[in-house]
C-alpha cells in the first residue's frame, strides 16, 4: 500500500516536503517514522488524514501522514 | 506596591492642559494594570454609550507592572478605549520597546481627553512633556513619522503613531509603535485620529522600583529555563515565528479559505512559514526583554522590514485564495505603513471578493482593479485605498460588517461583534469557536487561545471536535489571559508558563502575595468588568454568537468535513461556569463576589 508522508518545519530535509512510502504488509505510523528516521518524541503533531493519532495507529492505502516538530503559537 | 511608577499623565487635547496625577493604587491592586486597570478607568471616566469617535471618548495608554521591568517579555502595553468598530470595550496590546520606554520616563498611564483643534503630537522626555504641532506629519506614513521623530528628538526615543488610516478614521485602523509593532485590533487608530493626535514620542532615563532583586533573579532563572525547554517558545517560535501555523491548520482542515467558504487551501504551502523562512527571512526579532523572538525580519527585492505573521498570511493569503507570497508580504508592509489591522484588512478584502463574485459589488465600483479569489495583483492597491478611503476602499475602510451590510447582506461578513475573525475555522476547533463568540471585544483569538490545547496539545491534548468541558477551559483561558494582558507581558509566554508562574512574577516584582487561585480571580474580575462595560454600551448577549455560515453550513471537504459549530450546546454551559444568568448576564452575587 502507498502512504503519503508530509514533512513540515525542521522535518524538511534536503527540500523534501513529501514522499510516498510503499509498504507490502500492514504498517503503522511507527513504521513510517522509522523509515523517515524520526523518533516519536521529536514529533509534536502527528496526523493521519488531518486527525491526531499516535504511533500505534494502523495505516490504510492512500492515507496521508503529516509530521510536525514542536511549533506553533499564533 | 512596587513595579509601578505611581503616575498618570492626563492630557486634555483641547485645552492643551497637561497634568500629572497619582495612580489609584487600590485600583491597581484590584485590576493589576494594562487591560484590567484601563477598563476600570474607562468605566469610571467614560459613559459606555459614548460615540467612540467623539471628543467625549477617551484614549488610554496603559502599561502593566511588568512593563519595563526585568521579567521575560516585560515590555507590553495596552491601548484601552471604546471601539468604533464593535462598540465594545477595546483593549489592543502591543510589544516592541515603546511601552517599556514610557515606564522609564516615569509614567504608568496616559489619558487623552477631548480633541485637538489641529494635528498635534505628544513628546515625553522624562518629566518634560509637551504637545507639539504635527501638521507636517499629518497625511504621512508610519515609517516617515518614525524617522522624522527620531531625527528631531532624543537619541533612542521610541515612536508610536497612526498612519493615514487612523487619520481617515478607518474603523480598522491600528496604532503602530517601533514601526512594525501594532496595537492592531478594534479600530483604536481611528480613535487616536479622531482626536487629531498623530504620534507619541517617548524617551526615559529612569527605572520603575522593584520589590526584591534576589527573588526576581531566582524567579527569572526558573521561568527562562521553562521558556527555553518548551518546544514552542524554545524552538518553534524563534525559528519559524507564528507563520508555521499555516500548514498545521491546513492539514487539519481548519484554515479558513475564500472568506470561510472552504477550510483547506490547496496552495497553503506556498504561503507557509517554511516558505517564508526559506525565501525571505533575514533574521528573527524580539520585543523588549523577550527570549522568544518570534518577530520576522524579511527582505523582498531591495526592501527590508517586518514580515507577516500567521494571521496576515492567512488574511491576505488563503482567506483571499491568494498564494502569491510576494504580494502578501507587500500588503503586510502597506498595512504597517497605513496603520491598518492586517486581520481586519485582509478579511475585509476577502468579504469584498465574495460580494463581488455574488454580484453585490458591481464592476464599475472597482476602477478597473481586480477583486477575485486567487488573484493577488491588486491586494496592495486595495490596502492603500482602504487607508486613504479612495473609491470602494472608502466603504472597505469601515470593516467587512459595514461593507456587507451596505449591500444588505451582513451575513457575508465573518465577524463577531463586527470584529473580523482570525485564522482558525471554529467548526474544526469547537472550543476556539466558543471563545470567539464570548470574547468581550468580538472575534478574537488572543483573549483565550484554545488552539493551544485543541491543536498544539498544550498543556494537554483535547479533542478539537468535542464540546464537553470546553466551557471550563474557555473560562480559565480567558481569565488567565486577562491577567497576562494586565501584567504587561506577552501571551506567548503562556505556552511555557502557567497561573502559578504569573503569580510568582507579580509577587517578585510588585511584592504582592498572589497565588494561582487569587490571580485567576483577578482575571475573572477583569472579564466581568469588561462585560459590564459592554452591557452598559448596549452590546447584549444576543451578540455572543458566530456568523451564520459557521453555525449552519457544514464544512464541505477535508479532515473537518461535516462539522458546524455547536454553539447552542456550549453557550448555556459557558454562562453557567461563569456564574451568570441563563441569559448571559453577570448576576448580582457574581459581581459582589468579585468586588465589582
Ligand atoms: S514572543 Fe514575539 S510578540 Fe511576544 S514579546 Fe517576544 S517577540 Fe514580541
């Protein structure tokens, strides 16, 4: 299955804003983080399709994962 | 009590009489300073039914006990008056260095009464206070006035001024200080303009007395460590400023787009904090004694200056469907030069675009300019026209409510109590919506920033769609914010600090004996006196509401799809936790309990 991963703020490395990750079997948000090389404690806002989740959340084909470090304040 | 100078400067602009009075310390104890004390003074001195642009309204500049003192962000002041935009009490907060300088000059408060016969400005150099002619400054922009004042007056003087928008009595005019810091909201710039007062230049050489330096040092060590350790105040705001919120709210499907017709903007990333940092940012900047430094200093072409905040990127950006960051940065610059509130200005353009698209505004009103969602070509020109009241800009200068009302369709104005809503679609953040509906000055996010728990997860994560318990969160946030605004520190410290810290701060500087509980009660007192001012001004609880669109039109797409705001469910519970009647009026008992 294909998952779109969106990176924001300091998670944007080498100008990569988003990428598609392909998983053969089931995958969780934790697997996405592992593949992205980001530790869960670095993530302040973790969204799947715009809804806040934690890393045990199971993913489905086509899901969008958005990752933000601690930012905000308006 | 320490931390205050104990002095009020009273200026009658008509008679040109300048008097110094003692600050009423009993009131200072009950209302702290800034927003609280200013509202108490307005209650005592001004009939709430006054026409806000008449000489009978007063313009108060009120510092807090922390302003100019050695605490984190201790440099803020409040402009308190009756708002010509909303008819409510107005208290607009600003940072920069101006407020601290007023304290160094030996004053806590300035009260302006009546109206000058011709344009004047006030010069303060410690106890030398003069009203001087401002004919040569009238009609000119904020940077021009600032430069002239700095050439003419003492080295290091700080300048507060209105731009052409305030002079032309635009109801969305701001008061600017230190060039790009704004007491932005509620049209306070128009009140200053109505008094023929162009600027206040101040230079001081003193320091307010403080309670105990050792206790202050200890308190600062603890609080600065908390600010540094907090992800938002320690890293997020310094690196990206507030602008980084564009993408967050967009990903949540709560970024108002095309005048709140949509809640996601396909091109959000083009106007986000990341793009701003990548392509325009030169450095971050800080207000007086601020360890956070969220300010943006940007370059565009050969022009440098203060950059847009999140709210501005939204108002001129997604709310107008515009992804042209160059144009937004320039529009922000022109708001600063004209002295316009960027939220109200951008949001009024957005409303105008919808009115044009729906056929209410006719082509021949546009003087050939474009007014279309997604077209950034003329937003700079519209901004100037609002400031100068030219063409359709004359109607837009009155804000979106009066603009839409003039075409018979006020429902296209996204306002609460005629003040333009900020950049969070409340259908996707229910607590923030309750906050908007109940805020004493109208559609405002900085009277209780529920986004903190509902989106950022601080101090704990709340379900943003839930209504349960939000009334209590709203009340506590509103009361605490009233304290922060009255102390004279920045609301952004509250990501890292809580009520016990603000009590510690006040105790260390002023020698008070507050606890978290007692200081929150002061906040509640301030909230209630503001409410009482509004009620006396005729702003009744029927105005504790949201635009029809947000109550009845479900969000069409994205992660917040299907949601409307459930104000009906929440409002009665809110009145109950406030200890008010079911009709939303403070009860006799409540007022007595608060010593009002
Ligand atoms: S956090 Fe930002 S707005 Fe607040 S005092 Fe610091 S620089 Fe000014």
